[in-house]
C-alpha cells in the first residue's frame, strides 16, 4: 500500500521499551510478539491487564464516518505514540494498576522513528485520535494519513500536564497511537532517548553510536 505522502515531515513516532530488549532489536529489528524473530526473553514494562485487553480486542476502522471500513484486532499491530511522557509511563515508573513493579527511568528507552520512513515500508498501518482501547476513539486507515496533522490533538500530545478529572480529554488525546503490522527493520530507527549517562553507556555498549543517543530527562517523570 504505497502512496504519496505530504505534510508528514517532522512527525516522529515513539516506542517505550526496557533497555534489556535493545540488543535483540539491534539484531532483528522491532518485532511483533508473534513474529518468528520475536524476543523469547522480552521484558514487558506496561500494564499486564492492558496488554491482555489489547491482545484480542476487535476494532472497527471508520475514518471518522458511520461506515465500518474494516475490522482489525488490536493485538496484531506494533503500537507507537506520537510523543513522550505518556500517562502509561507515569504508571510504569511509579507502579500501580497492573504494572508488576516500578521501573526506574534509567531502564526505560525510547525508540524514535520518522513516520514518513515507516509509511514508505508499505506495511499495513492505522492511527488513532486517542487511547486505542477507549470506545470513544476513532481509528483511521492509510487513506487519511495526509490529514493526520488536522485529525490529532497535537496540543494534548505535547502537554506536560494531564492529571485530574478536568484534564481527561487531554489525557485521552495525548495517547493517540500509530499501529503498524509486521516487523520493522532496525534501519528505520532514527535515534534513542534515554534518562542519564548510565543508560547511554549501556546503549553504547550494545553497539549504538553515541551520536544516535539523546539524554532527555524531560521525557520522563
């Protein structure tokens, strides 16, 4: 599904992972859990109950209209966010819900990719305007990709504060996702974001060039 894209420059995608998963990614790319190249020792950092919910949740793709274009299963896709410092990260770092244990920020790494480069791989993809498991969220297919800057709430995505009942709409919109089917080659990774020098040293020990690693504590809680 190759198509011309416009107005997608500078849109980046972010995937949070445990730093221990990086060596496998460097060898096999970003793999889906059911891939033949999946990591048998993959370390989850998210909410286990949410991961299970996503696994078999069926979604109607409507492009914002009343007609169902396609039904997809959420668990068949690799998810990315459009920004950093997501609500889920707060839970990952501090514990709560069904996160098994708090994860220190030095163990959490962002993989950063350019949206345009992933699209050029011609793999099946969709994007959402809010949290993927929320019933109010709309799913869009590739025919709407050139409208993404108008569809998503970028102010919410980039918001630093989202807590409280008064900010539920911001919290929902901040968690918009990009979903891609199939494994992704390591070559599409633009850079890595980590918390401190210790994490950067670990990433470099895996073979990542220092120039491709950014320390940004503002991306964490």
